[in-house]
């Protein structure tokens, strides 16, 4: 029986803890908020993020990171990507020797351009073979209902990936392995940026043809950046690439798609941000992805426009025109190099 700690009691952290339990493991779930921890332990429910979903008896919630991390085989990191460095720095002295550190996060760190696995390696001072990634087209509410879903367990060490696969494989949650960590992380991070753009298009009233165009061009942007960083191009045709992109760009459950759609319907950035209860990773990551692309001389016009809208005041009406003309002219909005 594997023992895991899931650090983060949001929707996907909670549901992945449930998956680990359903796969036969025991899980400590760390959370910041007393009311959520008490609800999980006393009522077997996370009322804020997964109301009505019964959680397993083998899941125990705690406010104490030391208690959560004691003696576990897997440390699953499920915090917002831009908070990972600070959180992991605090937890580093508590990490069990030999534990595999697993990222559920889909973002690029602002300022450094590092993928989440790179931040984990740097902060925790662990080798690549102890860092893994879970990525795929996975919505917490659907997985909590045990609807059939699949994901990818990626690690540069194939044996580690297979062990993680076994630890989270259930009859309803199928897991594949991959050694292309770069490709899996880029697919997960950049698709959020593309989903923001697709959401904006939907909010503006554009139809399926426009959305299909943006998704297809989005795959091309992800693949170009992946090629520059050494990813396996086959990854982008799989669950962690195209599969995740389609789900995130198409589903009303997608935070990023919904965020963009609200902008397209006329809400201001401040209004949408205030109304968004959970993190839409693509909002902050758009700037980090763009910085990474420029560093490697990769053209990413959709990302240029999204970053200009999210961070530099580009009007939504102009964003639509620039996407169609494929000439973002970002210098007008303060995002030139």
C-alpha cells in the first residue's frame, strides 16, 4: 500500500487524493483552512470545492504540513503554480528522504520561465528521477463522479513513472506513462493560455469554426515551443497535449475558458478576477510563456495577444482583429522586448 501526501485541498488536489485512496493507498491531505480540514475529517466532504462528493475514510486532512508529510512515498503538489516556490521552500525540511515529488500544477513560473518540475528540482534539491508530473484532460468534478478519464504520469525515469502509474490507477482513472516531462508540462501550461483566447472568442459570439481555428493554431504554438525546448513532438498529439487542449478549450468546467468568455461578454478584467473563485492559471502564465518563447525565438501570436489583454490593457475588440490578422503589434501595449 502506498502512502501519499497531497499538499493543497482545492478541487483537483482533493479529487487526486480521492483517486490515490481508490487505488488502494492512504492519503494525508494538507489544507490551509480549518473549516475545510474539519469538514473532510468529520463529514467526509470538501464543501467549498467538491460539494456532495463523499470522500474515502482512508483520506485524512490536516493543517500541519509535518503531519501530512511524515513517512509518505509520494508528495503531490497541488498549489497555484506561482506559489510553489514559497510553499516548497517552507516544506523542504519536512520532505521524506526518497519520496517522489509529483506536480499537478500547469503553469510556468513568472520571472524565471521555469516549468514546475524545474522549480521542484531546484527548491527541493532532488534529482530528476524523483520528480514526476500528472497531466491530462481531467476535470475534478467528473473524476469525483468516477466518470471514465485518463491522464499521463511523466518522469524522466521510466520506473518511477510506472510506480506512480500503479499508485493512481483505478477502474475509472486510466494512467499512461511518458518520459517526456518537458512536453507534458508545456502542453498543460500553454493550453490554459489558448483556452483563455478561445473563451474570449466564444464570449464575443464567434462560433465553432473560429474556436477550431484557434485550437489548431494553439497546437502549433505549443509544438513550436516544445521543439525549441527539446520535447518529443508525439506528446502533443496525446492526452497531455491535444487531449488536454480540447477539454480545456471546450468545457464550461474550464476555469480558463470561462475566464476568457466572461471577458468576451464585456466584463472588465477586474470584474472577472473578482468573480473567479479558483485560479485560472493561464492569466499569469501567459506572460511567463511569452517570456519563454521570446528567450528561444519562438513565434506565438495567440500568446502575444492573450498576454497583452491580461497584462497590458489591450481591448478585447482589438484582440479579435489582431488574432485574425496575425500581427499582434504588442509594442503598443508595453510588452515589447
